[in-house]
C-alpha cells in the first residue's frame, strides 16, 4: 500500500458526536428495572456502578421500591425530576417499548436496551424494535441495542451492561473492545484476564437498531483516548458509514484490529441465520479493511496479540527487525517467521559485529544475534548485544528470545537498561513461565510474549500500522460529471463500447457492416490485418460456430471472410438475428487483461483487474479495489497480481504500456463511482495492453445498467 | 494423499535397537564427573536420578571422592567392577575423550556426552569429536552428543541430562519431546508446564556425532510407548536414515509433529552458522514430511497444540466435523476455521434438527449447533445438543465452544456424560479461565483449548494423522535394471533424448539432417507438418536468431526452411559449431508440461512436474515428490498443480491423456531412482500431453550425468 489513498467521493456521513457523548460520558444515569438484588440483572447494574465508583448521579427506577441498594429509587424516569443523560433499560422485552418511551419523554439523551426478543426473534420482535427506534428518533434520543450487552467504561466505573468490569492489573492501558456479538466481546475480556491485559472500554452493539459499530468507532476515534480498538464483526449494514468511521480512526492514528467472522460458505450461512446483517462480498470487505489499514485478524488469539502490541503505543514505520536470542535455534525460528511476515532482518554493520565478537567470541553477530549460553556466566553481555540492534543496526523494533531461563529475574535489569537508553524503540521479549518478571518488564515498557512466532507476527502488525499512519491523508477524488445511461439491463455491444469510450477507456476502432463490399471498404479504411466478427444478440460464443475470422490481410480476403462467416452462421444458427459483422483492426503484440467494475450492495462501486487467458480461467487471479482509484493505486493493483511480471516484459516481450493501463483503470473506476446510480457492472474482456507508448485498447465490453440517474 | 505410498527402493538402514535399549533403558548408569554439590552439573545429575527414583544402579565416578550424595563413588569406570549400560559424561571438554575411552574400555554399552566445545566450536573440537566417535565405534559403544542436553525418562526417573524433570500433573501422558537443539526442547517443556501437559521422555541430540534424531525416533517407534513425538529439527545429514525412521513411525501409527527451522533465506543462513548440518532443499524436506504424514508445524505453539491433541490418542479418519456453541458468533468462527483447514461441516439430518428445535426452539440446528444462552437456564440441554453431532451427525470429532461461562463447573457433568456415551469419539471443548474444570474434563477424556481457532487446527491435524494411519503400508517399488550413463556432464540433445527413451518416456521422432535434400526426405518420411530446428552446442536460444521453423507443410517448404535456417544462423552466429538440423513432426493440440528429476544431496532422487508456458515462467507452479512414484502417485501430483484443470479439458480442449502422463512420470521417476549413481538431473521441456488415447511426447530434454555406475 504505497499509493496515496483516495477516499470515496461520496460525501461522508456525519456522526452525531454530542449525542454519543451523552451515551458514553453521561453525567447521570437512570437504571430502568433497578433491583435491590445484585444477582438480578437490574440489581447487578446498580451494584456495578456503585462498586465501580461512577462519579455521576445514579437514579434507580422501579415503581415498587423507594430505596434500591441504599440509593433513592424513583417510580418512573419522569419522577426523577431531571432528564438523565443515559437510561439503561433492563426490563423484559414486553416492557421495553414503554421504558424507552418514558425515558424519551423524560428527556433522556441516550438509552441502552439490554433486553433481547426483538429483530433477532422474529417479525413481532422486529415490529417492537421499529417502534422503539421511532420513539427514540422522534425525541432525539440515541439508542444502543436492543439484544446487546451494552458497554462498560472501566476508567469512569460506568457499567451500562449486565456483565461486570473484570479487569486485572496491567502495565498497559488503552485497549478498547468493541464487538457486535456480546458473547465474543466477553470472550475477549476473559482471555485478556489470563494475559495481563486490561480494557478501558468494552462495548457490544447487538441488533444495532440505531447506534452501530461505526458510530462507536467514530466516537472512540474522536475522544483520542483509546490506544487500540479490537473487536469482532459479523456484517456491516451501512458501508459508507463504516468506511467513514474507519477513515476517522486512520486519520487519528487509532489502530483497529478486527475479526470478521462468516467468511466461509458454512460460516456465512451460519452468520446470516444468527444475525440479520447483510454480508456484502467478502472480497470487498477485505479490501475495505486493507485500504484503511485495519488488521484483519484470523482469530481471537491473533487479534489480542496485536491489540496487546498496540497498547505499548509504538508503531515502527520501517519493515526491518533486529533479533537476538539466548539460543541459536530461536534466532533461526524468528528469522523464518520474519521472512514469512515480510520483515527484513538485515545484517549488523561489520564494525558492530566485530565489537560483539569481542564481547562473546562464539556469538552469532549478523542478525539474528546469538548471545549463546554465555549470558548464564555473565549477564552484563545482554545489554550491549541487544543495544547494538538499536544503536548500530538502527532498527526501530527488536525481539529478544530469553525463554524459560531461571536467570530471568536478574536479567530483567539488562532489558530495563536497554529501554531506558532507547525509549522510542520497540523491544519485545519472549519469556516462558516468569509472570512476575514479565509484569516488571511490561512496566518498563517492553512487550512480553510466550511464543516467538506470535511475537514476530505482532511486531509485523505494528509495523503495518506504522506504515499506514505514515501515509498521506485520504484525499477526495474529483469525479467526472455523471452521465445518463444509454439503456437499461445488459447493454448491447455497441452501446457498451460507447459507455467505455465515455468513461475514457480506449476502445478498438470498428465498423459494423452488412455486406461484403462494405466489409472490404471498412477493412481498407481501418488498416490490415483486420478481424471480422458476427454481431448477434442470439449467438453467445461466436468463434465456436465460425463467426469470427482473424488475421485478414487484404481487401479481397475481407470480402471473402464476410461471406464465409455469413454462410457458416446461417448454417449453424439459422434462427439467429444477425445485426451485421464488426470489422476491426487486429491488435498485435499485447498482454491480454480483464478489467471490470461491480457495485457492491454494501460498499458501493469497486474496480477489478486481472490477466486474461489461463490466469483468468484457471487461477481466478484478480485484484479488487474500492472505486475510484488513482493511477498510482491502479499501479499497486497490477503489482499485486500473480502474473505481474507479464507487464514488465517477461517471456521475451516488450514492456507493456503500464502508464496507459493505470490511466484506463483509474478512468473507469472514476466513471463507475460517478455513475453508481445506474451502473451495476462493466466487464471489459479483453483489454489489450500494448507495448510501451502504444496504449491499451478494449476489444469487447459488457455494461449492465439498472437505474435511471447519473448519481445514486 | 490418496495413493499408496511407495517407499524408497534402496535398502532401508538398520537401526541397532539393542544398543539403543542400553542407552535409553539402562539397568545401570555411571556418572563420570559426579559431584557432591547438586548445583554443579555433575552433582545435579546424581541428585536428579536419586530424586527421580531411578530403579537401576547409580555409579558416581570421581577420583577425588569416596562418597557422592550418599552413594559410593568410584575413581574410574573400570573401578566399578562391572560394565555399566550407560555412562553419562559431564566433564569439561578437555577431559571428555579420556572419559569416553575409560567408559568404552570398561564395557559401557552407551554414553551420553553433555559437554560442549567440539565440532560446533571449530576444527580442534571437530578433531576431538572424531576421536571420541572412533573410540566408541571401536568398542561397539553408542554415543549421544556431544554438545547436547542428553535425555530424561520421566517414567523411569532417569536423568541423563543437566536439566531437570519439570513435569506437572496432567490427564494425558505419552508426549515425547525430541529436539536437535536442547534450548528449543527446553522451551517446549517450559511451555508444556503452563498448559497442563507432561512429557514421558525428553531428548536432545546436539552434535549427533553417532546417535541422531532418526535413531531416537526409530527407538521411540519400536517401544510403542510414546503417543506422539514432538520436536524441532534444523537439518538432516543422512536422508535415507531419516526416511527409514519416519516410515517406522508411520507404520507404528506414531504421530510425529516437527518444527523445521531455517526455512527462510536468513533463517537458513543463521542455521548453517549455528549447526554444521546439511540443509538439503526445503521443498524436498517438506515432501519427505508430507509423504510420511508428519505434521510440519509452523511454530512451537502449533506443534504443542497438536501434540496435546495427539495425547488423547484419537485419530478420526474422516474430514467431517460437528460444531456446537453457546454463542452463535463462535459457531460461525469455528465454521470459518474448519473451511480454512479443509474440514467439512455438513448439516445434521432433518429429523435431528427437528428434535433439537423441540429442545430449544431458537437454537441453530444445522451444524454449527447454536445452543443459545438457553443453557444458562437449563444445563441439561447441552448433552443432547452435543450428542446429536455424534449420534445423528455421525461425526468422529466435535468441538464445543463454552467460553468463559461461570456455569462451567456444573456444565462439566454434561460433557462427561457425552464422553461416557461416545467413548470412541473425539470431543474438544473451548473454555477460558477455568483451569480446574479444564483439568476435570481432560481426565474425562476431552481435549480442552482456550482458543476456538487453535482447537479447529488441532482437530484438523488429528484427522490428517487418522487418514495417514488408515492408508496401506509402504510398498517397495521394483525398479528397472540400472543402465550405464551415455557420457558425463551435460549430455547433448541426442544423447539426452536417448536416455529418456531408455527411461520409457516417449520421445518425439526426429531426424538429424545436414542438407536441404535430406531435410525434405526426412520431412516426407515423418509426415507433415514438421518442425525444423538447428542443432548447435553454441546456440542456446535457437528461435531468437531464426534457428527454428514451425508448421512446415511440404517437401519443398522443408528444403527451403533448411536453407533459410542455415542462412540466418550463419549470419547471426558465424562462429557457432553446427551439427545439423533436426526435423521432427509438429505435435498439434496438446497441453505443454515440464517434467524433471533432481537428485537431492540429502534425500536422493526426486521427480518434478509442472505446466509449461506462463505457469512455469511466471508462477513456478511445480509439484515435487521423492522418486520413485507409482502412476497413482503421479496422478496425485498433477491434481496438486494450480493449473490441474488444464488436463481435464478446460478452455474448450479435449481431456488430456492423463494415463500416459502418469505412466511417463512414474517411469522417469523409477529410472531416476535406479540410476541415482550417475543421474544428477533430467529436464524435459516441453513434455506435450496429447488428447486422451494419443499419449505424451517429450520434445526436448537435457540430462546431466555426474557418475559412472548404474547404482550409487
């Protein structure tokens, strides 16, 4: 990802930050359904806020009690006598709409509905959900849930959830958990307990009737307090809103780590029965995450490893890594892992290597540095060995394996000294079985992992964030003026090619002829050799029945080819409607590509590029990007194709005209973005890329239009 | 891996099992360098065996003491008065050769040398190492080490190492750690402590001067006591011995899980400075592991997850998986992971789904089964939900996510009941944060993981072992009679093609001509169209200078083509030696492939197959197998190629003659195995695969011979 990142040209959705502040930073909370019994949900919330030390006003609401857990209890929200910022609704489904209404009427600015039994439970529940959203919107009250586990703010001691703040002591703060599924979010927090990690904020969005994942993410980016957002997502309803939230996070240098679940066929089926969310194309979703520098984690463990790494707040922007180890084997293992993660492990300068050899003659000094068992005799060798990676190696990040050595407690001072000397560098250690030493080193600012491979993977992710954050800001692409569609449905070949020309993609010159004489004249005009191809809406595979003639070299041959095509076609497909025959110049030496656009139902227009022939048919090797892409981003697209070297003059060819290709891809993508209102898809196959300086030319195209206007 | 597995045709190395028994099951041990101080190495070993309760005789040897740690101490091994089975040598490097000599002379049958400072330390150390091996071999004494951490037998309480038995209580036994690097082996045992795993045996082979990884593995396969061998390997010196050990393990249904380190370029460099081992080709090493069903783990965590899974001793042979979850999100996540691991998650039968809906109306019943939060109200729903996966789903393996639920302690009984009802099935649970419940469930026979993705990966590996173990035994391929080489070095094209023909690979008919008249006559004889190609040792790229003519259709054209080739070549390369021109029939419709053999310096002859054209040049898409392969295994090879569908009639072609292709691959691989003594490599490019029934034909070939005899 080296090209500047154009953002979608559509106007960005506006997040209502003040209303989110009332939700997440309330000065007062009403707990509707408050109970005196802390084992019941309505009691657990009251107890949680008292224990948490929430500093705002707590108003229990329950018509059957005067006092709840020592606090004055009100018969209704209105009876409180002041509008609470936040109403937490913890009553059974049947009473929820009434509770939302009384909260709204009393002037609450936000509500969390924990109860389930709504859209996820069937049509009746969906109707109740619609009603509560209408009430909330009518009153200008934001709504989180229903069917969610709410949220916890561990710093404020605020519990808007029936789960507890279950943090442990940790050296690092700033981790935020945000999960559509409450159960998955809870799993994250359980695993964090076992790993010396704490969260500052924990939220689950459930049915997302009003506030969704994107709102929460935009809020977290706005506050600037989270060091990392880690979460799980099953689907996105509003693609543009999701993208806008990711852009904000990216601009604020807030790393986002997401597990997207439902990627596989069975998983996707299970997800769609489990939630009502639109899936969108998985390939497009992956592209949305890639473009915004989100780490797309394959599972919980990976997500938390990386969130843990982010909580140290250091994001090296160079992909080079220093490695040191007390055992040669682990140096090798980490070097292997670095290669797999795309990190370089360059050698230390010769002078530094000589200096390290003076300290330990048998040491491996290249990088990985093998400190050997010598540290068991003299711990003071560790600091200079590791520091060499920073001082002389110049690395922004280093990993040191120390393993399960019994000397760990006293070795810790060596690493503390390194961090003090190089406070801006990232130092990760691999240690097994010394939790108290690990905690001490974390307090010093080191990351501590148990597994060398996971350490390397996490550092690689931090480097990826560093590179994303170092990129220029998103720029709004200027789009061409929208045009009107030339028809509706699948456009004919002539109309499709006209659309391509409008889009700025060069189209092969051709003439539609209906006689052998006209064929000969057209051929003479266009220049030899020419190609002839029958035009018929009823003949899909024209070459199979002899409807195509290639390499026609003369006027006479063109006339003859016309006649023989007509004869073969009328024999093979006597009932087919024949519009005539296309005559076009035969394009010589060229790389065959396919180029297209597809409007994703969630994320909008996308552009696709791939090589033709076996690459397309056997390997499905294509790259997809959100439209529009700049010419530079188009270059990144073809660099990402497996067959990329075909464009560079592989197999004895002349290098292809990549400038013209980048221009064509960018132009078509801008056209697709400008005309997303009616342009469902474009399929250019083949797009011929000629040698440098000779441009590209679309030979065949198929456009599908499904709307009337130039803009959605 | 569906084809029967031919084993290498070479005779299998013989492992000297009785001598390994003296090493690993000694009735008596001498500790040379015994110390009274348990903090010193020679003292730690004595203390370890006393504490471990080793049942054999322990003879401390130290000329300066009469009693060591309460045991009678001897001035020399000879002074013991009886030959110990095993001598453990823990003296500084300078005294090691003498200690080995006195052990050998006293009749010890095996020795472990823990000391370092030998081959790994330079030429002087290497000389001492050679000397100690010569002494040991001369006396028929086996030798482990030097520069190793020895071994531990936790069941026998035997400590032949300066490290301790550091096991924890565990429900499962039978894990064996075997590592070339002692530090990596120690890391494995440290991590196992944190994961409720214990080892029965722990061994490190160090410099492998006599006993190597393969010897140890063969011994472990022989005893049949290990349930799994897990370890780390940097390199293999004797490929045939390693293969023979893997075969034994496979035949004894002993799963082997290995981390091969040094796979990357930097990692490989680091490994070669760290040990003296030959690397061999990484692709060949991967193939050796694949063929023998070894799990090739990418890191320590993966290796131990799978070793843990193996310790339950259940290896399902079908790749179908039942999934259940208390949260829909985790069902989706596990289904995604199953798809990535190649496991099917088929739907439960309709009747079973109806039955489950009766138990929980909102449950997801397809598979994954979503039990929903209903289990919090009624735990008894869990057992029937999970049992349905075994009873009606018929799965041999199921994974159930329960997460960090506070109800875990009482839920455990549900899972215990499932295991009692289905004792032969594999049940894995995902639980966070209840170590005592996890231990209880492990005692019941469940596997317990913390991470859903790691659970799925481990089960997938157990399935892979199950499939390997279900395969027919290795069969010795019968090889063709060896032949003598036609020359030495890179053979000329005519000689190379003759070798191919000897090997049983059809070669295109051709004639070498030296006049236009002969060219015309040869063309007439061979049948039109023909191809003409200049033959010269000095012109590598013949078509670049006009040295090739394709599609020659007549006698006259053949004569003319000969003359124009000669004219073009003498203009472009006037100094080149010209042997003449090949005339050969032009092969029509065919799939272009490349076929070759390479003799790996460690593992011997291999065979390679790939598609030609862009597949070879751009994608490097080739499959490698150890030679020989049967025709069935050859079919597996082409099925594993990315372009496999090209052979099945993709792109409108006729299906290719895969029978003839399988035959040719098998024949060449057998020839390469039979003639490994002189055949360094064969490169057939292209091998044309014609439509079914029309066979294959090699158009060009290059053979490299580097020896004199038919057999190595």
